[in-house]
C-alpha cells in the first residue's frame, strides 16, 4: 500500500513539474529586434540574416580580454542544444572587417515571454539578457 502511495505522489509531482515548464521556443520566437539597457541591439531577420550593434566583447567574444563593444552581421540558425535552445550567430563581418566566427546566444521562454541571454561568467551565474524591443506606440 505505501509503495502505491509513494508512486502516485511521485507521478503527480512529475506531471506538475513538467506541466509548468511551458512551451518550447520556435525559430519564429527569435525573429525581431532584441535590446539591452546598455545600448546593445541584435536584429534577427526572417531571411536568416542578423545585424548586431554595440555587443559587449566581455560577454560575447573575449571574456579574458574585455574591449570595446562591437558591431557585426551574418547568418543565424536556431537549434536545440544540450540542454538549452540556441540561436547560433555566424558572424561574416565584425566591426567592418571580414570574419568567420560563431557565437551562441541562449533562448529562454516562448512567444511573448521569450528572451535571449549569455552567461556573464560560469553557467548558472548572472545572465546578460536581451529583451524583445517593444513596438513604437
């Protein structure tokens, strides 16, 4: 009898936990312009192209050697990583110079609650967050 109660409680707990996870993001959820209060912007277009402006090097590129913010453009791909959903940015140009560099931005939430982020340090520490830019009134 006790084992049945334990299994029932475990089953209910698992259903509750999984039910609260929400929907997974889709590639449509990442299309748009994303901003941070520091002035950084990332515009992800439906045609597979993106542009970036004022991304901080210490977050997106050279954590060991912080430098000035950088601009860039290239192509993007949305995919399921382990364990996160990822927006892969393939930079073809960085600060006006030809480039060949991939940077991964993590995706959280879905639909209206979607946001993009990178860990500021080790995984699980603070996040550098990019929120969807609100439409002008």
